[in-house]
């Protein structure tokens, strides 16, 4: 589904983050991306979302060269991206309303998506993510964790086939974080979504990703990948295999600095 072919990228007057970088993701695969700050993790998501473009090379999704954001890609940002003047419900409905405005044109909304009951779809995710008590509140009136859950609800309501997530659980308390990790992992599994998760947590990477991609010293030119085949096994987090994969990932991270 995803193909990076000889991609190079740098910000203006900045050092090159990727140099002739090639990487492939098959449909339905779940990847976790880890690395030190400034190594290009969030930039990689922006390239896949069509918000940044390589200085050379090609990014393809579904065999098509990416030249703009695609309607079936969902992006959850670390800084929430909520409208401060809109309530929780209005923020969750935002993407759905935009799709309804454009209609199924294939550019702003999927061609094969039928008309939907926006309020019903939004309410399903508001209830699932425990936001029912704050639907009429504004972002400034709720906690950081509730803001993040609002951002997650807004994205999942769009029913994406590719889910890009930048530290989506970073601002949550431990109990809520674990609940949402399993909820989203199960949802992704049921819908057979392709997922790319950026995280600073080694344990979270091994819990969520079938494969872990390590970004190291820039410029990144060769993908460093750890396979994690046990990720979907019940109780995996408490097994010796889980700890072994965490240790392998930790060693690879240290070696890549």
C-alpha cells in the first residue's frame, strides 16, 4: 500500500533527514516508528499524509503517487489540532461535515462513501472514547487527555484505511492510555487498517506494532526493522518474548544514535 522510492527530504537550510530512502508497507500492516528527537519521525508521517513532499524520490499509496492529502488517510496529531471555538461534539463532527459539503468527489471525500448520519457516527465514537459528559465543552475547558480523545474520535469517525498517529497517547494517564491502546489496536485489527504509529515508548511500540521501524542518525538511508510477530497474541505483554523484543529494539536504538 505504501511505497517510498529513493526519497530524500530536508527542511529549508536544515540538515537532510532522509537520503535515497526506500521503504514499503503492505496493506493491513501495523508499524511502530521509534527514534530520538529530530530524527524525522513526524516528518515521515507528514510525507505519508501528503502534507510534505520529498525533494527527490516518490511516495506512493495504493500505487498512486502522492501529490496531495488523500481522503482515506486519517492523521492524529500530537498537538490535537482542535478548533478552540468549537465544542467537543463539533470538533468530532468536523471532518464528516467537510466530506458532506464536498460530496463523494474522490478528492476531498472517498468516492465510495454513502451519505451518513453525522450525529450518529460522531456519537458512536464520543461514547466509545468516554466523552459523553463533555460534548458541550470547549477544548480549553477539558483536560489534555480529553482533548486527545476528541482528536482520536474525530479521525476514527472518518473510517480511514490508513491511520497515521503521532504520539496519540502521550498526554493520557496510565489507565486511560492502556485502555485506548487496546481499543484502537482491536479496532485496527477488526477493520484491517494499515497503521503507522510514531512513539517514544519502546514498550508501546512493541505492544502496537507488528513491525518496528527505527530512525537513527540523520540522514536516514536504510530502514532498520524489527519483526514483532507475537503482537496479536492474547497476553503478549506479559510474556518473555515481549521483553526480548523490547530489549532488541532498545539495543538497535542505542546502536543507531
